C-alpha cells in the first residue's frame, strides 16, 4: 500500500474545472440562503437540538446503527433507550461538543476532534497507537485500503491536517472541506468512530469558515442515499488521484442538502408560528415562549421536561400537559410506564424529511 501523502495537494490546480466552479457557485448560493434563514429565526438554538437528531440518525445509519424516530424522540435521556438510540444520542452530544468548542475558540484543534470522538465512543482511546487496522469490503472481506499503521505517522498526519484546515492559502472553503474529509477518512486516526467523527468535522468546518452557524446540514442523509458512490469515490482518489470527481460529489451533496434544509427550516418556522397563535388564542393563560420552545425542542415531551424547562412543580407540569392534550395541541401516549405528549405535526415534519433533488 502506498504511503499517504500530507496536505496540501500538489495538483490542486487540477480542481479548477468549469464543472467544479459551477458546483461551487451553486453550493455557496444555497448555503448562504440557509444561513440567512437560520439567522432570521428568533429561537434558532432550538434547531440545534431539534434538527441535529436528523443528522445523527442518518450518520449512524451509515455505520449500520439503525433506530427509529420513536426511539430517538421518546427517550431523550439514556435510561430506557435501546443501544442504537443511545448511539444516536451520543452523536448529538458529540456534535454539540464540537459546535461549542468551535464557537468558543474559532478553531478546530486536534483536542476538538479527540473530544468529539470520545463523546461518540464513550472512551478516551485517542489516536491509534497499534498497527493492524485495515478497511475491508463488507460483502467479500477483501482488504481495500490500509491506512497508516505507525503511531508517529498517524500523529504527524493529523498535525498536518489541522494545519491544512487553518491554512490561509486562498483555497475555497468547500474544496478545503472536501479534501479534509477525504484525508481524515484516509488517515483513519481512531480505532472506532472515524466515519461519524469525519462527518461531524464537515459541519464544524462549515461553522468555522462562517458558511453556516448551526449544524443543520444533513450531509449524512446524502451520503446514506449515495453510499456506493461515496465509498467508490473515496477509493478512486486513493488509487487514481481523481480529486475532481470526489469534490464534485461532495459539492453536489452540499447544494442538495442545503435545499432540503431550507425547505425544512421554513416549514419548522411556519409550524412554530401557527402553534404560537393557536396557544395564544385557545390557552392564553398557559402560553409562554418557554412552553412553545419545549414543544418544539423535540416532538415528544413529558412531565419531567416541563418541570425542568419551565421551572414549575410536577402537579403544575401535569396540568399544563393535560390542558394541551384537551386542546389538541399534543397527543398523549403511554410508552412503557411513562406518559409522553406528542407534537404530531412536528413529528410528521421531521419524520418525512427527504432530499430535494435539483
């Protein structure tokens, strides 16, 4: 297996094709619209909780961690959740860990990626130190790629990658993201969690470069639906150095998922406004912005969440939810021993997310 070269690419000029620049223009245009839309929302931090779960679910499915929306939404805490649902919740937590670190420092440090991976895997194994890691074809068992084996080489390549992420060399940030993602997956720096960490890194780079303040771009949905192309193009670059095709693939994914996110965020905003008017008209004494935020942070709520987020007693929280149920704002459903209260329009909206084709 050939040695993985450090960045920058020696032939980056080969990416300057008409097709690549056209894809860059489209991707930037849709990203800018999505960013502006998110900035216009009065409670945009809710999106970080509500929509991050979509990215988490799709990213985890790439790793064959399959769960349902019911599991994810109903069990917002560790207790009672299936193993798959816990994995997805860990992804949400890891995404927030990375998002908060980049928002605080403006940088993506190695420590940031280590913290993200540790949150995903719930261990602190750190960078790979032992040889033996290979990537195999799931169907045949054939080794298709052997990442760097020496611990010192892994460490040096990761230091080089961090330098490349922050380089001020005029490279378009979306091309930098595409190249970084490929290099990260090729270094394969961790024993576990490389794919999910790499997909979170995509979102952190968009955040750091000011292209998107909130991680609400579902690139994992795009990768899930084009999984054979994703793995084929990763390997084509390694075997044939065909970077333009790989970059085009990710740029098209950014444009497509941006369009889908725009549609979803607009629908989310409109639904929240409709519910706000409904609450004010039908339950004016009950309405508060905190209550509305609670109903839209996740499609399911329960007494404990109302207690905690509104700072009320358990009897008061129970009364609120019964009034909401009576008014048809939520539907009460018992899951196990717990009563959940479902915001059905929001559940339907998030469960029906699809990619907007060009």
